[in-house]
C-alpha cells in the first residue's frame, strides 16, 4: 500500500453521540483533511444486511466495500436507530472488521493529493487504525447529553422516535463498544481527553484547534 509522506493524521475515538463527527468534519474543513466517520462504514454494512438479507455474505460485503465512496456514507438512512443497533452487533465480527480495517488504513495513509492529510473518527482509531497519528483525541460527554444530541439528530429523520428509545440504544451501543473482544472502545495513554458535556460545537473546535496549532507551529 502507498503511504503518503509528510501528511497530517488526526485520530479521534469516542462513544456514540459525544460530538466526534461534528468535530472531525470541522477540523477536516479547517486543515483541508480527508475525513472519514468510520462508524458509518459499519452502519453501511448493517444497512446492506437489512436491505439485502438473502444476498448478505462476506463476498457481498467485500464487493460493496471495494466500490464504496465517501459520498455513499452521507445517506441519512444510515443514521436510524435500527441501523445503529445492527451496526454495533456487526462490528463485533472479526471477518467484517478485517474488510473494513483495510479500507480505513488506505483512507488514512493515502488521502487524495488535494488534501493535506486525513482525519478519522471511530472507536479504535487511536491504537488500531492510525497508531502513529500526529494528534489523538478521546471525545466524550455524559450519557444524558449524548442521548439528547442523538435524539435531536434522529428526530429530523423519524419524528416518532422518543428520547428514552435513544437513551436505551446508546446504553446498548456503549456496552457493545466498550466490551467487545476485538478492538474495543478505550482511551489510550497518548490520547487527549476532551469532555464536551458543557461545550458547544464552536468552543470544542477552538479548544482542539489551539492544541493542533501549537504543535504545527513549533
């Protein structure tokens, strides 16, 4: 695999609803980085499982991931609760993680030349996908805050959804993410902890931008 040299690599890990996606997009736009929300890939596979149950097997997944484009991950259907819960089950499977792993690593180390680097967020980015990242962050927030954020996001897709449904699904996601045997969600020693419970999007972005700029300008 080709690895571009002298690129900026940002790795972000976080539980569901902590704001890592919003932050990752903002940082990528500011520093001209190729952005990937890695959880969306598992959601994409979960969506395939729900949409094509009879066709769904490892060959089918490989074929779909090979032709996967970042714009395909913008599909709003991927954000539904049903897809999210299915994704947290699918992401435990070793074979599926292996297929996704290769896609993520190529994305991180070989972004198109028009970008200055890459920014990935997910559950195991800091230690499994981009262990040599220039910047590593663990973004978190308390459970109720995360559930409320995700509820507001999902309400635009499904106005029948309740806050308690979202709270319950995030508890399930957390349990699956932190306790799975393969690549669980964890904070590494070299990741900087950012708690966004009492921070708005702008404040969070500025806090991290200050950290990045200090290192880049030295």
